[in-house]
C-alpha cells in the first residue's frame, strides 16, 4: 500500500487548490492531534473557500517531540477523518489536509524558526502547548539557540521580528493561544513581557509589542482522539493509503475568540461556514472547561486503572459510567456558575459526545500533564464545592487518589516514568518537577520510608502541584489516603464499588 505523499495526493486529484503556492502566514507552536484536527483543519476550510490563502509552519514544542519527522516524511500532509453524529445524521468523512507547509524542530533548526518569524508574509500565531506550556522558566537568552519554554520562544521570535521589520506596516502579529487557561491571551502576553524584561530588551520593543500586536483570549471545543491505533489497518484499507498522522476527530467544533475587527478580517472563519463565535467568551468557558474538560480529567485515571482504554469504553461500562455521572452531576455541575437547566443540558450533550462509537479517545492521552490539568480544570470546582457545602467532595478526591496511583512509576524512560497496569505499561508525561515529586514519593513508599497516608500528605502539601496546600485540611488528606489505600490493596474496581455502595442515592448540591 502506498504512503501518503504529494505525488499520491496529486495523482488522485484530491487537492482543490494550489496549496504549495500559498504563503506561510501562520506560525504555530505545537503540532499535536488537537491543532491538526482543529486549527489546521479550519485553515484548510478557509483556503478551500479562497478567503485566507495561507499555510502553517508547525513548530515542535518540546525536545522530545515525534510529530515533525512524521510530517516531513509525508510532505507535511495528513488526513483528518471526522466521525460521529451531527444533526441526527452520521458523519464519516475524511480529507487530506494540505494547510501545513512544513514542520520545524527548533532545537536543531532555530534559525529557520527565526526566519519565519521575521517574514512579512507572517500575520498570525497559534499555539496549543497544554496548560503546562503557559509557565515561566528561568532561562537565558541566546540568539543562536531556542529557549526551552513556549513563551520564551515566542518572546525571542517577536524580538527578532521587531529587530528585522521595525515599526513598518504589518510588522505586528495576531497571537491566538488555544491552551485551556483562563484569559490565556493575557497570561501569554504577561509571560512574553516577563521574558523580555529578564533578557533586557529595550523599552521600544515593549511599546511595539503593545501597539502593533494583539493577544486574544480563546476557548476551543472539539474532541480529537488522533491516531486510531486499534483500527489503523482497517482505516488505511478504506483510505487506500497509509497515513502515520491520520487524525480522527468528532464533527462538532466550536471556537470562541475575543478579538478586534482586525482579527475578524484576518481570519474570516465564518465565511468558510465554520462554527466560530466572537467575544462573550467567559460564560461558555466556565461551563465548557469544568464540565467537558473537567470530567475528562476526573475520569481518566480511575477508568484506565479499571482496565478500559478509551473514553467510549468507560461510558459503556456500567460501573464506571455510574461513577462518572455521579461525580459530574453531584459535584461538578452544582458548582458551575450558570442556570442549572442550561448546565445540565450541556452536560448531557457532553456525555453523548463521550459515547461517540466512532472515536477512540485514549485515556492515556488525556493523562498528558494530568497534574496541571487537575489544578486548572478541577481545583476551582473543588474550592467552590467546599465553600458551598463545608464538606470535601468524595468523587473528586477519589479521582485525585486515582491520579496519584496512576503516577506510580515502575521505571524511568528518559525524563518520564513508565507506569504499570497489570501486563500493560503506559508513559507518565508531565513537567520534570511534577515527575520528580511523584518519583521520589513512590520510591520512599516502596522502600518503607513513607506510608501511603504519609505519601498523600506530602504530595498534597505541594502548592506547586495543586495551587494550594491541600494538606491543611485534614478531611481532604484522610479521604485521599483512605481511597489510595483501598486502590492499592484491593484494586480500582473494588475501590469504586465501595464508594458507590457507601454513598448511593442522589446528593445534589444546591447553589446558594
């Protein structure tokens, strides 16, 4: 079977416009499943309608990335396969995406990145480096070397652009982060400024940054499981070619952007029929992040360690589905600041999307940077629940215990850890500081220096992990420790059964 390439695509008459002649107008930090199945797919739709006419340069965000070599091997082509139900109709549609011109590894080809950054054709920057990517890392400035952090790379690129183009018309950029962080545009801008100050960039740069560049707040929504590992051969057979970057996504998509008229004109998403809303973001953000993303983070560890691999399998499992629904409806939904009927309706829609039989959304993918996700997606709900009830949330804290158990590495793989689920192994990927905290903690348990209860107290005391010192509340430590003890001694299934049997009933929290 042939592999995906420009020759294959052209010979099959699948390109409807001459993408290779379009200028590189987008610099994109990140090349993972979500950006390929969301932003790059959207740019493809705009290019097909001749309303944007530009291509993307995708930058590898970390030194350990594996996507750029795959992009280069396929002439920067890949397939997006939309599968699911939309408006009551089955959607099963695939399309070769040609909107990416090339991928660059900045750790080996930094000057190529700077060249793109200074190009007059460039007009917009997108990013998705997960919540962990919008953080500050102490590092020096070296024009010949890529900074390790994403905000550092962006600061260096903007400085190089300013040095090269100065104040000329069109010298500034529209910068659109897609990380699920509240006011992500403001957060990213502040980080860029922090790097610029640390690196002693002149005041003129800050003035240019303020006047000529626009950082937008955003909210993104589409489930993109990515490569269908379990059914790859079947998919290749249907496609008629092999695609190592095949990206499966649900049909539903929503992009909310807080941006000026300049941004609307630059990115005419709506003219291409895309589901993009402008402004009025905060109401939607709170509900979406807490209900959809929060539930993903809530369910991933306890479901995976129960023996299932995907979100769909968890929802089809009677015990797990019951536990997930109770956590969602009894602890998450009551803490969302929106009308209960509206939130409940949205939650039911989310669960329907989770049950999409066409998607294989792997729980281990949701587990990427899970500690940071727990802090940003579930800790606000935890805080609100405690404030409303005076009690510690049982389901959320069980989920936290499951996460701690998930982060129990049995061996190291470079900077990461390898966990074990019966005969299966999985990669534990997170910030180095997070990995080190769990590695040391579990090593002390394994050598008898710490009990499980002491491990919980130690980990929960780390503000850098959770944003607060959770060990200050005795009820929290005791609940997490009790759950972790049962998980380790009796297994995840029996631990979940114990919680369900102990609580039972319907304990909805009423908003004050």
